[in-house]
C-alpha cells in the first residue's frame, strides 16, 4: 500500500493542507465563540443609550428626592422598556438610588466594583445567578452616576457561522482544495519524474544501453542523477575494459597455444626438428606465463595483498641494470639507448626506500614499450634527476607518440593504442602500464604520459618517487602493504 513515491508525496501534501485548513477553521470557530464583534456592538449601543438618557431625560438630572422615588423608577422602567437597557443611578457615595429592573433581575453590584472594573478590566460584571452583563457609565449633574447595562448577547455559533461565514468559507475551501490538488500533483510529478527517468536509465544499464540523464528536480535528486551518471560512465568503462580484456587475452593466449599445438603435432609426426620445436614451445609458454603473472599481479594489487619488500634501493644502479638488460634487444633493433643522470652527486648512489624487484619491473616495462614503438635508427633515453625531495625518471622514445585524446587512457586496464602505434607481434594484453601505475602509487609516487613534441612525435613516460628520509625509514608506505587504488 502506498508503494508509489508520487502517491506518497501527493498524500503528504494533502495531509499538510488538511491540517492547515483544520487549524484555520478552529481559529474561526474560536473567534465566533468568543464573539468580540457582538460584544462591541452591544457596548456601542448602551453607550448611545447612556448619552441619550443624560441629554434627553432631564428628570434624571434633577436633584434626587427620596420622597418621590416612584416617579424616577417609573421613568427608568419606560426607558428600559423602549431601549432594552437596564438603568441604574448611583449617588456620589456609591449608593444605589434607582434600578429599572429592581425585583425583576438580581441586584446590581456595588458601584465601587463597577468603577474598578472600568479602570482595570473589561466592562462586564456577573450577577448572583451567573449572568454576564455588559455595562457603561456616564456622569450626571448633581454628582450622580448613570450605569446602563445589558445582558451579554447569546447567539448560536452555528447560526453565526451559517449566516455570515458559510458561503464565503465554503467557496474559499473549495478553491483552496482545487489549487492544493493541482499543486500536489505538480509537486509530485516534479519530484518523482527525475526519479522515474533515473529508474529507466538504471534498467537500461542491464542491456548496455546507458544514456546520461540530465540533472533535474530538487537539489537532492540532481545530486543523485549526477552520481548515477558518474556510476554509469565508470560501469561503461568497466564493460569496455572487460570486452577489451576478453579480446586481448584471447589473442595473447590463442597465438602461443596455436604455435605450441602446431609444433607439438609436428614433433609427433616427425616433421620438425625437435630442438627447434622445443625452443618455440618454450618461448610461447613463457609468453603465456607472463600474461598470467600480469593478471595475478593486478588481482593482488586490487586486493591489497601484493607484498612490497621495502628496503633501501640504489636507483642509479637499478636503472643501469635495467638498461644493460635491454642492450642486446636494442642492438638488434638498431636503437640507441642512453642513460642520463642529472643530479649534483652523479657518481654516488641515489637511495630511496622501495621494492627493488617491483621498481625494476616498472622501468623494464617502460623501456620495453619504448623499444617496441621506436623505429630502427631511433633513440630511447632514460633521464634521472632529483629536486625538492622527489626523484624523477623520464623514459623517452622517438617513436610515433600517442594521440592527445588517449594520453589519459594509456594507464587504463586492457587499453591499447595499437590502432595508432601499430604493433603486429608487439601486441600485448594491455596490463603493463596499469600494473606500473599501481606499483608507483604504492610507493607514494606518480606516473604520467606525454608527447615530446606538440605534433605527437615521441612519447615520454615520467615517474616521480619520494626520496626516503635520512634515517632510511619510509613515511609513505609500510613494508608488505599497498596503497588503495586511486582509479584506473
């Protein structure tokens, strides 16, 4: 029940409107119960009666004669009957002289009480039966005081409501309800429509048909939409990487398996020299082994279980060893490899704290890539420098470079730029640079790719690593752990 967000919003809005209307109705009813308007009308009437009596009835202004009270009472009763107002006259000492309803109504209170009520409270008094009276006073000649009183009027609240408020109130209620209903529907659609589009886009992800949705609606819904778009883009990138991975791994495993199967069959048929076939089978098995090792390394980096054996490393000696390892490959490709050390103590070791094997893996991968994509008679240069507590290693080649739009993607998993830097047998599964970045980040450093020339000729891979503290202890990474991934 009430499973729809739109229905819940609509009902919530209508509940709020109902509460507001109920409070407003209660306020109107309370106003009518207290009836201040009717009291004011009656007070105004008896004040007019008081002025009329003082001005038009001279008998009351004559000096009071105790021997002739009947005449004054008779006059007071006539005025009472004609104007529907109780008249009472008090002497300067506060003694009640005349009461037009003497014997017909409870006695009037003492004048001192009436006088105090006018000074401090509302002009009402309650008689001995509990009846509430409205009254006013007026001074008379001779020092007497005229008091004009009338019972507080009683009218049915329902009659008042029906006569004065029912029609405009019902009209306003109907109009408010219609406007509230329209606004509730609009507000429910305004809030739920972006969420419905979000639900539709989420459903389309399962069919690989993701489309970014425009951030619309309330600020919170817009934030959800932006987060969803980011998630969708990451998911699409992951799906692309997965497709690339399947295609690349299939190629990198199928090719050596085909060679192994073919030479094994040739050995069985006696149609191939066994030593040649064994060498091919060994080389292709090694190629498959490298692919599997790369996948395992990446999985361990993701899980944070790849151990880094932190120890002082002489980076100068490490780079010299890596360069020496690729000397034969460079000579065969007719490529000149140079190592340039640019720091003030070039003849001394440059120490940092790290895993020598993993760092050698990174620089071997960068140098291998540089040799693969450098044409014969080209040049590959390694440049080592140090400044501001950082070590910088640049691996530069004279190959075709990387398209500007793909420089940020070369470190993505399974991503390759073979379409622009054609590879043939140089094709790989596309994990080397992704693993290199993970290892460098685990050492607290950074790696980036750039082109040496604006036109895209020549590629440069720049690695920055923090120098180890003087005492040889790392402040960035503890041995045996890796830093969390910052993205791929």
